C-alpha cells in the first residue's frame, strides 16, 4: 500500500500577512509525518508527529499559540484515533502541557480509558513524566492582544461570528504501508470561550475519526456546529456508502452548512489512499503528499 498523509492548520479567514507562516508550518508538519510513513512507520505515529510539530509552532491555535479563554487562561483539547482497532485517546480542557496530542496518545497506549479531562488529564501527564508548564509558556503576544480586544467587546458571546475570527486548530490524517489509517486533531479551542468549554476537537467522530474500513478525517471550524453533525463520522460514513474521498468531504461540509449553518473544514484520507479536503470558510491551510511523494502546502481560497 502506498502511504500518504494530509494535514491542516485551520479553516477561517487567514490574514494575508500570515499566509507564509501557515504554509511553512503545515509543510513542516507534513514533512515530519511523511518521513515516518516513507520509512514504513505507522499512520498513528505519523499523525501524532505531524500534529506535535504544529503544536510547537506559535502560528497555530494548538499547544504554543493557543487562544486564551475568557479568564485569560489556556485550556486545550486533542484526540488521536487508530483506524485498525478503533481505539482512541482524547484530552479535554487540559492545562499546562506542551503537547496535548502526545498525552492523547499515552491514553491509547497506557490506559483503559478514552477521554481524560481537566486536572485529571494534567495529573496523568505528570505521572507519565511529561513536562508541565505554565500557561505563560504557551501564550503568545498575538493572543494576549486578541484577549484584550475581546474584553472590550461587550456581550462577546452573543455576537460570536465564526467566519472572521482567526483560528488555527491543527490536524492530520494518514494511511501507512500496512493500509492502516489514523487521524489526530489538537486545538486551544475558540477565543474567549468560557472556562470548561469543550469543542468538537476531542469528541470522537466530530473532531476526528479513523476506521480502516473507510478512512480517516480531522475537522476544524465552529465546534458547537461541527459536533451537531458529527462531521468526521459523517464524512467517513459517506465513504462507506460509495462516495469517493472528495465527494465525501464535500458532502459532510454541505450537511454542516445546510443543517446547522456551520462553518469549517475537514481533511480526509480514504483507506485506499485518496486524499481530499473541503471547507466553506474563506480559507483553509492544508499540506499533503502528492502522487510523486512531494509535499504540497497551500492556503486554499487565496
Ligand atoms: N473546532 C475548534 C473548536 O471549536 C476550533 C477551530 O477549529 O478553529 O474548539
């Protein structure tokens, strides 16, 4: 089986001056994941690595660079799923760690559980020897400025309009030489969210899904809408019903738009290695491995 991989760095109106950073960051993530796949490594390792690279990159709303909640704190969500066994690991509203996706992976490997939240997730990270950090280590000036701006906006929660609100949730979907698929997603969530708010990203089927019988998908966008249509599972189910990868991705985004008026994007790899992405926002940052084994990185919608 020819391995392949696609990653995303969020779907929204991406400010033009940040396009090079998004292209650089998604390309670096795709390259890191591709290196693993090319050498015969697993799809699970590849998506974890690709997402970790973007968590380290302050361009994106994941790990370093995460948005601040309404109390100026950072709470992150992440999920990883193995299409071979349907096992998944997820963390929600976790604070003070650099790589939520690595913690999600440890949940798959070392526990009987699937989802850990908040303080318990952080304590598990500590027990596993992960380095804990202060919110300040994850906080970038861009997000402090956004937080201050939003503090001045009365009734921000009432006027939330997803489209112009910059984000950068990250994700990856891959198939390896053995034909196993995997997906991963990581995010700081939405800006100025209420403490304790959990979006679609760590919810199985919404923020990601992976099944060797169909394919793997990762989503980004307005979490409260994505979860209502279980976006990634909607896309992989469409594969099961005979759509090709592009049709399935377009179909899932259309369901979200028509049924709940949601905005976002998703990436998809079917179990035969066909790649697709779809979005209904002004832009989406994506990078993938083409048929020649070269990385293509784009801000779609430019
Ligand atoms: N889906 C994420 C959330 O709602 C945000 C995003 O993708 O930008 O938490």
